[in-house]
């Protein structure tokens, strides 16, 4: 088994190609109900299958996965993969305190069952299995529109992490973990690149020096905290 991580910029240069004798388990997070828009181009161009069977997985932060799974299925199918099993896995939200403790034992049970069904299908199939049906739009065009605590649409696309310079010791961890390479290595308080609000820099900072203070984003966080406390369901398809 080979793990091929394309989270960081330096891991998104080489093109990968797979045969019909290999099994690919392909996973991405859900951002605004779809594949993250800054990662989608790499999904489109870096991965090439040749009738390659695939199990596709999306994670989502206890709100909804909406079209992320169907979009992943469409893009991989276009690139020569055959997604024959799929799962949308509820997880802790990246920047809201919901979904804490997820995936949990029940999620793990479903994932193990999905894996067993996928293995059974491959063992029993005389040919490559047919593509699986999943929920969502085949070719989604719009992303989820965030709203604030007052229910009105908010836009925090330009929001970026703020650094408490009294706490920051310039360790460079935030620079290393940013999936878009957007943080200045010589001055971690400077974020000249695009921020996708993944909060990797916030969560990985050992001195808790990173945070967000954008009012529109904070209003959206309050709305999500209020409306999405219920247990979202992990769903599998096979």
C-alpha cells in the first residue's frame, strides 16, 4: 500500500498514473459543499486512471457534504477512474466547534463495512465493477453561500489569519503546514497568498499565536454553532 498525500504545494507537481490492476482510495475534504476550489484543478490534472477501480471519500465538518462526493466522482470518472464505492464521512469542522470527536466508533464501523464490501466486490467481480451512484449534482456549478448569525449572506473570502506577535516565536510550523504556501517564511505574521480558512496554521501553532478576527467570518461561525449541533450522518455507497 502506498500513501500519496497532495496536501502541501510541493506534493502537487508530479503527475500520477494508475493501471486497471491497482485500487485507488481517493479522499478530499468538503469546502462549501464541494471539492475545495483551490484544490480542484489538481484533482483535474494530476491524476490519471486507466479503468482504475477507485473508492472515493469526502470528509465534511458536521454540516453537509452536499455535492463534494458527486463532484469527486465526476472528475475522477473523467480522468479514467471507476468509482465503484464511496463514503461521505462526518468529521470535526475545521473552524467551528461542531462534530467534536468525529469520526467516532459508529463512523469507524461504517468505514470498515464499506471497505469489506469494496473488497468483496473486487474479489467476486469478473470485470471491473460498475460506477456507484452517489448523492449530489453530477457537475455542480455553485458553492454553498455562507450566512451570518442574522441569516444574511456574508463574504469572508479575503479573511486571513492574524498573528499575536507577542506569542509568535517564528518557529515556522505555520509556514510548513499551509496547504497553499501562503505564509511568509521570513515573517509568519505576513500572509501574502490566498487563505482557504483551513485553520491548519491556527491548530498547529504550539504557542496559539494564530487566530481569525474577521467579523463576517465570526458571524458565520456563530450561525454554524447554533444550527449544526445535531449529529450529521456518515453515508456510504456501494
